[in-house]
């Protein structure tokens, strides 16, 4: 197995591994270290069934419950589907665009996902990429005065902020009860590396504790803009058979919508259980 960096700040490609085959403990540990160090890992040319995709993601930890049960598969309930249609079929149905603004997954939960993984099944001829930004490197480069503010700041995460750049599907009553609003630090420490990152989510955060909403939203936008500068970004151009997994604790991501929506886009999605941010 070889690991090659994809950019100076974020992302690495893992070569010489077939995820349909058993993985020994040393390789598993090396993969988890590589994820902590590079924040995004890319595995190309993988021929995975849904159960094999699940088993590959389980190398990084336990499966995490996902909200929006309508997108999960009955035979593999750990796995959801991400498509540009409102039904999981050959591409019929109403156009549906998910994940096209910067965010980090399930930050409105007490223990957000450690990692999220996608696996490419059907893709448009061009576009439909996924972009990732390194919020760890961004924290390191914050001006001292802003870092002093961030270090003591906490944010209130809700399911869907009133000021979110996009609206999320409605939850069931049971899902609402499962994920009430939570408070997380804005400077989040990685449990394996000890490094800090800017931990924000414009879809979920309405305000910071001790700050008025208008001031909160202005600072939130400033932090998102800072973390998503070009130097901190890896843009993944999908091909069928790609599996990409990222550290949800120290990155943000977004899908692009720069493609012909008449073409079908479909990926499997799975999450790994995480820890409470600190």
C-alpha cells in the first residue's frame, strides 16, 4: 500500500489496496493514521457491492446512524443514497440537489460523525465534483486577534438554521427528538493529532454563545470564507468506482452543481461514529 498526497494542504490517494479483500490490523491502523493526517483519502477503481462498501468504511470505526431514513437502504441500513433525483432509480423523478453549500455532517448532534464516505455509482459526464477544505490549516493561519476570539467561542448547532444557504428535508418527530440543539466549541481539537480546527457549519449555526445573531452571522461567514480559500481546498473529480472518505471533524465539504442535471448522479453514503467535540 502506498499513500500519495494530492495537494499541499489536504487529501491523499491510497494505492495498492483492494477493499473487497480482508485488511490486516497494521493496514487498518495505517489507514486511520493517514485519514487523521491528510483528512481526505481517495481509493480509486474499487468494485464494491453495498455490503463491501459498508465493510470498507467499518475499517475506520463503527457505523453511525444517519438522519433522513427515507434515503437509507433496507438491506444495508448503514448506507444511504445521494442522488440528484428524489427517487433511487435510473434517473427518473424530480431534480434534487443535496449538499451543494459548505457544511460538515450532522454537527447538530452531541457526537457528530468522525468521518463520512461516498462511493461513486453513476456520474455525469462532466462536473458534479465534491470539494473539501482543510479547517485545521485554516485555524493555524487565522490572525492572532481572530484566533483569540475563536479559542473561547462556542456555537449553537440546530438542525436547520433560519439563515442557512439551503433548506434541509423535514425530519420525523422521532428524528427531531433524537437530535435537539447542541453547543460545540468553534476551535475543535482532533482527538488523535491534538491539532485544532475551525469547526463551523453555516447550515446549522444560527448564533454563537454570548453574541447577537447579526454579529454571529457576520463572524460565521468570515470564518467560512477564510477556511474555504483556494489554498485549503481539494476538489475531487469523480469516476465510477471511487471511494472517498473524509475526517468530518476538521473539514467542510460541498458538492458542485455545475453539470447537466438531465444526467444521473448517484453515490452511496455512510458515516462513522464520532466523539463529542472539545
